[in-house]
């Protein structure tokens, strides 16, 4: 497999991990949070350079479910990441005070809102690339072409993660965070650190699984409609 492509995927994985670290502000503390966020944005610049051809192809995007949905998700990512970046600069403790004088309570709330939406949208973005990620994992592990037994085991694992993800969404109070509700109900990192990350990963797994299987179903419908 092309080593540049593997490096790209390693960068993507690191960016996703840094997003999760960023969410654990009350565990990391401010300095580590700002460093993790800066590193994530630098990786996203690299990600955009690697994927620059996508933007040149937008005008020619086919009117098929996957392509249109993919485009909408990338636009949503652009908005969420831009909100995250602008609010980060405004509330930063490391940057000069002149900027942070614009950052108040509302800006902090918008920052949190954008961060939790980023978790959901990045997971949908990965769900759209699930066959690619599975293919790469299979070849790195030296496994043969897809086999029905393994596929079913993976489907059952995806179902278990999705069910866990529903529970995790309640445990994290995700609905309130995505609706920008004011709450002092933050995760207690003194009780468990791993628990927070497991819940975040399960929510991401839920979004990936729903995206992947919903898209498979839509594409099957499109194919049936075309042959009919
Ligand atoms: C932590 C955040 C992100 C992760 C983990 C991630 C992951 C991925 C992966 C695995 C791919 C396919 C492999 C590759 O090209 O590297 C991809 C493609 C892509 N990503 Fe991201 N991504 C993230 C954020 C973003 C953001 C913020 C944008 C832009 C707003 C973006 C735009 C794109 C585009 C345009 C493609 C190519 C899409 C296509 O050809 O259909 N990604 N991403």
C-alpha cells in the first residue's frame, strides 16, 4: 500500500485523537488543551492540502446520494471547524489579552457547541469512508478478502457499539450540549478518565455505524430504482 496514503491516514487518526483530547478540558487543563487544539488545526491544514483536489471537483459532483451527502458533511465540517478556530483564538489564555477581551461567556458556549458538533460531524465523515478504513485495516493485518463469518462478527460488534453509543450520549448529556443548553453537569474526571473517552468513542461509533448502514441502504434503493 502507498506509504504516503498510510501517512495521511496516520495524520487523520492523530487529528481525531486530538479532538477527543480537546474535549477532555477539565482533565487536561488549559495549557494541554490549547496545545492539543493547535496541533489538531495544523493537522487539518495538512489534511486540506492532501485533499485539495476534492474542492476543484465540486462543480462536477454527481447528483447521487453519497456524493451530495459527502459534500454537505464537508461543508458542515468547514463551518464547525471555523467556529472552533475563531472562538479558540478569542478565548485563548496563551494568546495576547487583546484578543481574549472579545471572549466572554457566550463565546465559550459557542466554542463548546462547535466542539461537540465537530465530534458528531467528524464521525459521520468517517462513516462515509468506512469501506476505505476497513480495507486498509484488513490489508495492514494481512487478512484475506472479506469473508461472511468475519463480516457478521463485525456487524454484531458495530451493533453493540451503537447501542453503547446511545447510552453514552445520555451519560455525556450530548443532547443538551448540541442544543447549546447551559449546564454545569460536566464529566467528573476524578471518578473516571477512561469512562469519558469510552463514551466519546461509542458516540462516534454510533454516528459512523448509522451513516455507513443508512448510506448502504440508500445506495441499494438508488440501484433498484435505476434497474427498474
Ligand atoms: C479530525 C478531523 C478529521 C478526520 C479524522 C478526517 C478523516 C478523513 C479521512 C480518513 C479521509 C479519507 C482519507 C484521506 O483523504 O485522508 C478524509 C477525506 C476528506 N476530508 Fe477529512 N477528516 C477530518 C476533518 C476534515 C475537515 C475539517 C475537512 C474540511 C472542512 C475535511 C475534508 C475532507 C475532504 C475534502 C476529503 C476528501 C473527500 C472525498 O474525496 O470524497 N476533513 N477525511
